[in-house]
C-alpha cells in the first residue's frame, strides 16, 4: 500500500520490515530474481524478478525502502548490491 503496510499475507509490509532489517542481501536477491511460493500451505502472491535493474537501480530502490515507512536502516551502495548478487541462488 502507499503507506508501506502491505496487504495481509498476500503482500508483506515494508514498514518496519524484518526482512529489510535482518537479511538485506536476500532483499537484493528477491528483487533481482523474484520469489515463487515455496510452501503451498501458505497463501502468498509470487513476485516477479527484475533482472534488468542495475546495481545502482537496486541500490536506489533499497535505500528508498530502508528510509521510508518508519524504517531507519543503513544505506546500501551499488558495491553492496553487487556483493549480494554474487550470493543469490538463481
């Protein structure tokens, strides 16, 4: 939603997000490669990947999320994004 609250279990909240706080590398992988529902017992909307985004694009997007909706998280550089991409399972 516009205020970062998400939509229940279908779309997770970005405000005060544990994923942003606890596992920033997986955020990079999630945006780059998307997410297919690994557990059919949980209702979840699959997220498409955006492999066309550059490291700078991803850094800008993540920094926006890290500083919006009540989040006060460290900034992510394009070099941080490149290092995280190297750890992704495609």
